C-alpha cells in the first residue's frame, strides 16, 4: 500500500535528491574508479547514513555512484548489483525512491532499505521487490556502529540477505539479523529514550540541560538523550518515532520539543 499524505492525497512525484558531502553533481558516476571490482553500488539519500555508506563502499573498492534525482535513478539501478536507499527523513520521498528503484532492479541485485523510519514489509511493498529487499539499521554514523542490524520481510530470499551481510562485511562491519519491527533495536531504543526526555522537559520536570546532565551523570551515558537526538538529527529521530507510532500506537507520539527542534534549521538535522 502506498503511503498517503495527511490530507488523504497520494504523495507527489519527487524530482530531487542529494549527493553525499564532497561529491560532485556533475558526474553521473560520482566516486567510481577503474580499480573497483566488487560490484556496482547505487546510493540514494542524504545525511550521515548516505555519506558514510558511499565513502565506505568507495574505500572497499566498489564502483559507487550517488544519484542526483529520480529521473536518473532507474538508469543507474538497472546496472547495479547493490542498491542502497537512505532517504531517511521524508516518508513520502522514501516511497517514491523505493518505487523507482524497484522498477529497475536487476533480478539478482539486492535492495538495501533504511528500516528505521519504515518497516521492511512497507519498503518491500513500495519497491515491488519483496524477494530482493533487505532492511538495514544505521542510526547515524556508520563508523560509530560495530554491528549493523539487518531485517527481512516475509518473502526475502536467503541469497539477498547473504548479499547484504557480505556488503557490510566488506565495509568492515558485523551484522545481526533482527525482527522486522519499527526502529529495529538501536533505533527504537535511542528514539524512545530521547522522546521520554523531551516529554519530561515538556511536562516541567527539568530543563533540557538538566535532563541531559542527569542522564549522563546518573546512568553513565556517553551523552544526554536530547544531545544524542541533536547529534543523530532531530528529523531522523522524529521519523523513527512516527514509524513506531503508526504500528504500535500513540505512546510513541513525538514530543513537541522534538518536533520543534526538527523543524528548525540546525546544522545537525537531516
């Protein structure tokens, strides 16, 4: 089922996407090299997840391209062995991207979908490629995670999962298969923690700074939950919470503070 906007209308066709930081829009094959021999990787998206996967794949000797827009994506996907969707914040842009990718996906290619803002079941349906779709979970920076969570849908083939495992292994990361639930493990845990902290601020329990300091000093967290949300990207956190709320109820309604931060133009947001 295709997602619908809040007004009940189907999402409009998306035309624009973004390149990873430092990549040039002039070349259709950004970062590809003649020495790359492990396969052709297409990355669609923006922010730390897309940037890091792009750079890691390039460093691992994959031929890798960042796609500028959906008018280009089908041409590039038609030649790819690995297609990475990292359109993390906009639910409707994600649908449009997966639909376009699915139309052009090769029979033996694997489609890696960001499974934090939407479930693998949703991503597989939108792409029309349920057998080739594997969800992955990278909360923010790939380098910060020793393990990448993978999830499959009901129809995902074993060889597609194995392709996903091999790809992330080549990028230097272990993988663990987890259940297809909203936010997977790391995403839902961090987002829920940040949301509870934001609700505490909204309910007058303490200031944002005091909540963060209490969690750092009281639980030995490396950073406070709201500082963590800002580092990850507030839009990213809200997207994960919205995914949880759609499937598991209003207990995961994003707090007003998170929505406010996500709507601001802070450098950390996606």
